[in-house]
C-alpha cells in the first residue's frame, strides 16, 4: 500500500536523478544525495540546486534519518525498479532542457564549451571546469562589450585616418596642380629667355664670322694685288733680259721700278671658336644651375592657395662606412692614377702613381709638359657618363678640381695655382680655416671645414660636379653646374709637405680610355 502511494520522483535526487543514497537535507528543506551536493559545491557556490538559497557558513550537512529509513522500508520490487525516466516539463517556460536528462540547463562546461544540467555535472563533467549559466553569461557579455568597445574605437580610428588621407589627398592634388603651374611658368619664361639668348648668341657668332671673313677677304685682296704686281715685275724683267740693244737695255733698266716688297707674315683672321663656345658656356651655366638645382623653393611661398609642402632637407649625416649615399656613389667609382708627365718637378709620385708628395727640393728637371705650378693632372679623362673618385689629403692647403685639356702649364699672375682661375677649370680650395669654390676667376666661400677624406662626383650627363667631405660623416660641400663640352681631367694642387692619395676600390670599374670615351659620345 505504501509503495503504491509513494511516487518514484519523491525518492529521487534532483542532481543525479537516481534514488537517494545517504540523503542529506539543507536548511531550505530540499534533500540530495550526500555525494551529489558535495560535488555540486566543488564547482559552484554553496547554494541549493533547487531554490538557490545560500547554505549558511559554518553549517554542517545533516543526514535525513526519516528518508533513509523510508528507503530501507520500501518493498524489494520497488527497489528493483529502474531509475525513473525524466518526464518532460509541462511548465510554460522558455528555458532549454538537457536533451539527455530533461533537466534545466543551469551550468556551463568551460572545458567543452556546452550548456549542461546538474546531472551532467555529476556524470559527464565532474572533472571539467564549470560555472553557473547566468554567471558565465555575465562574463561572456562583459567580454563581448569589451570587444565591441575595442571595435568601435578601431572604427573611430579608421574613420579619422580615412579623413586624414582624404585631406592629404586634397592637399597633394592642390599642391601638385600649383607646382605644375609654377614649373610651367618657369619653363615658359626660361624658354623665352633661351630663345632670346639663342638669337642674340647666334647673332654675335654671325657678326664675328662676318668680321673674320672680311679680314680673310681683305687679306686675299692684298695677296692678289701683290701677286699681280710681282707678275708685272716678272714680265718687265723678262722683256728687259731679252733686249739685244745695249743702249736701250740701260735706258729701260733705269726706268724699271723697284721690286715689290715682301708682304711679311699672313695676318690671321680674328676667329676663336673656343672663345665663342666659352661665352655660350658662361651663359648656360647659370641656367643649368637653375634647372639642375636639387632643392626647389617652396611653392607655398609663391601661391597662398597651395597646400603646405615639406622641403627636402640635406641628407642626414651618417657614418661613412654605412652611408647609403656613399654606397650609391661607389656604383660609379673610378680608380685613377697621376700622370707623371704633368707633375711639377717638386712633386714626387709613388705607390704606382697613386700618391703624390710635395718635397722641398726638386725631384729632377722639369718636363716639357709639366706644370710650372705645384700641380699634377690625372692620366684618365672623362667626356660622358657619371664618375666618382675619392682622395685622402694629409693636411689642409690643397686644391681639388677638374679641367679641360687647355689648362695652362705656365704660371700666370700672382696665384699659386690656376685651378678655377679661368673658364676651363673648376676647383675646391681647402685652407686651414675655410673652403673656397673657384671657377672662371670667381670664388665662393663655403661654411665649415671638411675632413681629410674627400669625394668628387662628376656627372657629365646632367652637368654637375659635386664635392663631398666623407669624415666624420658624409656631407655635400659644393656643386658646380656647367655644360661640359670637352674631355675633363682631374687635377690637383698641394702645398709643401702635403701628400695626396688617390683611393682605390678593389671592385671599382676601370675608367674608359679617352678614345673609348669619345667613341661612346659620338
């Protein structure tokens, strides 16, 4: 009778869904297996799995004696019944149920990433990391909110960067438009100036040609008249020599005029092609400097509507051993040698003509093609392309430069050297406390004092000659702009006691021979 009145779920633990084993009762009145409630509290808070009422701190679980006695008194038939099959919950709720046990999904298994019920925590997830479902949701919601906040911050940052790019794009468009306008105006003005100068220069050449040709015509006329007079005198003498009558011979001899005097040396017409070309070079050099200048002025200074443009500053000084600029220059490195035939008699060449030293006593008689000044020229010359070489000076008071073949070997004026004193050479004079750039007799004082290792870059294609100081760091000293119309030779001057060494690179390209250079340019 008692077994019929007693339902199975009344003797079933809500955690393990089996009949109670060693049942205990919580202060709220709900009963559970002793082991089930202990396992549940190991991963969750000490609350009742049924009503969530907290278990008092310091309290002890008490065995439910009545329920234990009742379980022992049940008939053996009821005890042999299988565990109750969970019935579907007919309550109207939206909470999901465990598909295996039919219990509410109250926990979250962090190990497997699944929602589980209280029965799963005992049977399947007893050793997994678990948490109450609402607690885990709050944690996951906090994580999602943090991600959402970070995402929104990234969106704001990306939108700001996009606006900056749009602004920069507008500035670039405006700046490029203004720069194109300015450059077009400059080139238009330059073309006008070039056309005028071209017409003027061609006119000057035509005038000089006419004057020279007039001189030629005058000389030809003078020679023609002289030849005519000589021919007439020759005929008169021939007739006189053929006269047979002595009396008539002496009469005609007295009437014979004196022979025409010699005209002397021929007067050459005043025509100097080099002088005409030099005037053209002097005219074009400033224009080349304007066109080939590395740093253009800011466009903003010429147009208020233009966006700001950052001017390119000088290259940042870096150690010479790793300087990218110097490595780039090395691509056109040339191993040079001094020409003994041009060396002054006080200059001594050594180390396979790679080093020159100025001695206080003459090293021998002066050669026919040597400099009267304390100068020496290199054997190699260049007419096309780009070339770079390095020189080490033992001290100051030296001059480095390049020259056309026409540089005078004689001393002219009071200067100790003639590098850069005329239109056919360019030089950099290094003194103890100053540097001076010389060309065509004009000098420009430069700031700073260079080191002892110097580099020279000759770009004949773009018409630039640049000097560099390589110690303690690489820096540009000065750039000459010119239209080089003849082969160019490196040339040097050095004071008493000074030594110059042409540095050689093992992998440097050999400089072309003059014949090859001329062939390449033709």
